[in-house]
C-alpha cells in the first residue's frame, strides 16, 4: 500500500505499530513510530487523533495493515471518522461481516454460495458425531474469530486444519479449546481442487 501511494504521489506513509516491523524497519517511504501499549484501543485512538490534529491541513486516509487492525478501526470508527477518511464499511456492517457466523448468515439471506458450515463450541464439540456433518469427511476446521486465534499459541497450530476422521476432529478441537482461544470453531465442507481455483479480489472505490 505504501509503495503504491509513493509511486503515484511521491509521499511518505506514516506507520504506527506496537512493535518493530521487519517489513518497514529500513523503509525510506515509511515513517514508523512504535507506540507502547498501542494494543490498547484507547491508546490507538489518542495516538491517531493527536497525529491528525498535528496535520489538520492534510487530507488523511487511514488504512489497516492486518485483519486485527481492520476490526479495531471499525470498533472505534465513530471517534476517528471526523479526522480520517476510513475506506471500510460502516461500523455495524463491517463488524457483522468480520464475524464469520454472521457473515454466513448474510450469505444465506442473499442466497450466496458458501461452504456448508457447523459451529462448534468448547461445550458441545465432543457431543457432535460425524452424522452432524451431512457433508462427511474430510472437513476443514478453522477459527470463527481470527484476531484472538492469531494471538493464541499452542503446539500444532495451523491457520486451518484438514480433518479426515473423527479421531482427528476430536484431537484437534481438544487442543484448540485447551488453549486460550475463546471463541467457537467452524467445521466446513472441504472443497477440493487446486489453488488455481481460488481468487482474491481487492477493490479500491471512491466514497
């Protein structure tokens, strides 16, 4: 993102972070500030507002560098929107879309195809038999809340697990739910095929 802006406008991007970032540590087009306690939303808001007030004549656009920061910016959008152009969905819609179970409910509402999904929790996962998965094995297991999962550490952690039988299902979820991860997990029908079948679309549109 910073490179794209620099190539068009020649400017330097201001970056705020909670620790040193390898990607921009030696960048000539990024001005990096490491902010203690930047993981605290109150500190994030105060830091960004102070910067905006110091550059009141500039037209500032606020981008997030990760899914975690998108969620945090949406959560405090009301406080920041008078200082920044925020090119994301409105707060309520953005938070709904970023919550996977709610996103799938919206897919149902608008008849959009998505992998068949079962929501499992720490309390109920051991009671669910393979008969509860009408799509059968193999299945995909992945977190319903990405930020909390990203910050959780346990042996054997994967972004998503491909599960071939009930033993793997129970073992994987036992490991996840014995960790500090605090949200449900999603069990989905495994859609086979090469990665060439996958597409990601990034869109830049005006307001």
